[in-house]
């Protein structure tokens, strides 16, 4: 037998068109309340009773946002745009300031210090002391390579050692008990630790004057190991009493110094031990042998630095894929309210960053480009000033700077109250980037070191072999924009309902026959709806095209046949009701046999009288309902119920 359910096809076709009003697929509808009884014999042809209605449908049924990475739903049901990138998705900047090698000019040194008796002219007696102090080691280090990333230094750490061996002549060995003390003066700019190899020697080192006093010496002399920890440019830029100095410029570093020795020998006591003979024919000499590393490295420094902070072409970009259907249309434009972009910059470097330029670039589906440039005067990235180490004691912790970009401009959240916003240039705002849904967004920030800031950093690499840097400047970001629409916004939902041909192939309508549907649409979504629908026919496997309007036409109007109307927006507390009329017109006998469904669009528009308060969409509390559905079929209908 022929299919007996075809008798319901015409009213179901008209009802399906009515459901385009709620802009979702037919799988979302509860049609349990629909009375599908057909009345036969009235003057208007076949009619469906006017007491039918659909269940209330919330936006969650309509605006399907599953499997997209752009629109999210908050716990309260409100929609928002969210897109971000964690730090593992963005390449960091890893600035490096190279170690500064200083090369020794010359080699190890040997000097003879002769202890001479000195007269005290004021008292006209011989002083029981040695001659005045004498240089026992002169050294000069220089760096011949450009150090452009270092603008100035106050302190620097070194890895260097100095050995000073003081051996006594035979005469001094015999009389060592009369050698009361040795005094060694080191350059003022040295930061040094000194260790004698002999156990019983008394050593007193005064760091304030870099003076070493040695007592209780034995006949085998004194042998010192000096560990040079650092140099102080504040003390070395002006030559000290011995002419020792440091110099620095971007072209190089120079370190010139001397080690001075003074001996305190008791000539009077020595003479008395000889039976009162004052003359000393013996040579009281100290053989001074000094050696310093041929190359020293500046490995850590306090000063002013300008390393390259390379964040690549941009600090991040993202593509917008898998948009929900209601936003995936070239005619969509959003006038969102209060969008916000948060950028986090984590830095473990004690260098203050200066953002010299910032821009955000968006490209939509048509290749249209919107670029916002921001004025970033006085916008700083905080340095990490602590010296804390990580769990492995090998990596510095980080300080986070948070930048908020909104309709006003850009500023760091932890900045002082007087810090200026970076104003958008050319009068553009962040929301302009979202007006036409972007398909790619790029953030471009130009960052440099603030040359005014004095910080302390490690030079070179943490791991020399692998060139693992000490420092990392890592950005991450998140875009947040509630779907709160200002006037001028529009979202579009397009869909189609197909598969009607199987149900309609046994039905023939006379030329000029029409199906008319009247229904009340109750809307408490705060957006107006404009509807459009067209008949489509199957032209291949899963391929449809719009039917020629000379064959079949679908019209959506109000009850006064006005096609340029809107289903009025409501509020969550008060629904607006609009009576709508859907007319299906067969203009040729072939029309009804070729139709396989309809394609439709629902344009959701901000009401023309929208005030300054933005419209917020909520997927739980905002609903549509269609009721009082009446379907009338006018014209001659033939059902072929033959086997």
C-alpha cells in the first residue's frame, strides 16, 4: 500500500516553517501538544484547529554553542566571549647579557722588598722600622670587546684568584722574630677574601680599607690565597692613593691596580741582641712572587642594562575556529559592551621593562582588517627584585605584571594610581575589533629595557654548554567580552529543514494553492527577530538549491502582509507577543512535487529604541514560545492513496 502518513504532510510542512521563528533544528522541539487533526469541509478548505502551541524554548535550545572555542556560558547562564593562551602556547623572550671577560696584560710578577732602617728626623734617632711601603705587584686587565648591552655598572662579581708568596732571605729568616708585622694594601675597589696557607700566622683584614696586617710569622715566610669576589666601580672610577682605578664604557672595561707591602722591623731590638752593635750588614729582604689568573670573568653585575627583549613578531595570536552557528555569518556584527583583554607578563629579571608601542590587529572572514594602536607612555613591566631561588636553587622566581586593555585604554593593575592609561589612537576602541567577528587576532607589543632602572643580573648563561639562559619574560593573555549588545548589533542564525519530498510525493496541489499559517510568537529575549525563508529542492546527493520563486515562494509577514516587520523584543519579566503569518505559495504545478524543504534565517537585532544599557543574553531565563497556531490550506488538493 501507499504510505498512509502523507495525509499529515501539508500541515506539518507549514508547521515546520513556523518553527524557523525559534531558529533551531527540528530535533529541539517538543511537539507533544500539537493537535494534528485535519478538519475537512469548511469554506476555507482544510484547516488545523487554532489551539496548538509549542513548548517554551530557552536560548540554550536555540543558540547551540557546543564544540566552539570562542563563546562560553557562565554559571548564571550569561554568554561571554573567551579566548586565551597559556604560557606554554607563547614563545617567551629570553634576554641574555654576555659575560665580560677581562684579560691580563703582562704575566706573573716577582719583586724584592728590601727592609731598610729609616731615621726619625724629628727626634734625630733611628726609627725601628722599615722603609716606606712599596709596590710588589702591578696588574692591568682590559676587555677589548664591545659591551653594548651594558650601559653602566656599579658592582660586578668576578671569578678570579690571586696568589701572593712572601719568602724571606736567609738573614731575615734568622731575625724573623724582630719582624713585628707586614701590611698589605689592596686596591680600594676589590671585594676579596684572604686565606693564609700557614696555620699559626695571625691575619687581620679590614674590608673598609682593604688592608691586611700579618703577625707571628715564621722563617718559611707567608703564602696567601686571595679570592677576588667582585669589584666596586663606585670606588674605582676615581684613582686611589696608589693610582688604582676602574674604567667602563660601552667599548670595554679596564681594571688597573697594585698590591703594596710595608714591613715593620724592630731594628733596636735586633741591635741589642747583637750586643749593642747597631750596624746591620745583613740583607733583610722579602722575595715577593705574585700570580693572578690570566682571565677573569664578570659574571654578575649591578648597573644599567639594555638587553634585547625579543618577543618575536607578536606576543601572541589566536584564530577563531568552530564558531557557534549564530555568529558564523558574514552579516554578523557585534557592538559588545565592556570587552576586556588581560595580558600577563612574568619576568624573573631585575630589569624594569618599558613598553614602547602596542597594537592589536583583527582580520575578519572577508579579510577586512582593524588595527588599534595604543599610546603606551609610562607603561612599565615590573622587575623581579628578589634574590629568591627555586626549589633546585638554580632558577630565579618571577614577578607578574598584569595589563588590562579595555574601552578606555591600557594600564597595569599594580601601577600607582597616577599611572596614565595608554589611550587608543585614532578614536578606536577594543570593541571595534569584535564588530565584525574576527577570524584571527594578533597582539603586538614592543618591549625594551628601561635604561633608567638600576638592577642586578647574572651575566652569560646558566648552562654554558646548552646555552640555557638565566632569564625568561613570558607573556600570556585572555580575552573576555560579555555578550552584552549595544545598539547596532546583529547576530544571524541560518538553518534548513529538508526531507519533505518523501512525504509530499503523493500529494498534488492545484496551481495557485497556498498554505497559510498564523501564530502568536511570545518573546522575552531582548532582541528583535527578522525572519526570512525560501523553498529549496534536492539537486544531488545531500545537495540543495533555492527554488525558483516562479515555482514556489515562502513569505513571512505580519497579519497585515508587511514583510518588513520585526518580532518584537521582550524582557525577562515581560514577554512581547507578535502575530505572524507564513504563506507558502505554489505558483506552478511542479512546485509542490519538487520542494524538499526550506532554508531560513533569523536575524537577531538590538531593538531600534535600545537605551544606553546594553542587552545581555542569558540561556536560561530568556525564552520563545509559539502558540495559537492556525493552518489553512486553500486550493484543490489531491491525495494519491493507491497501492
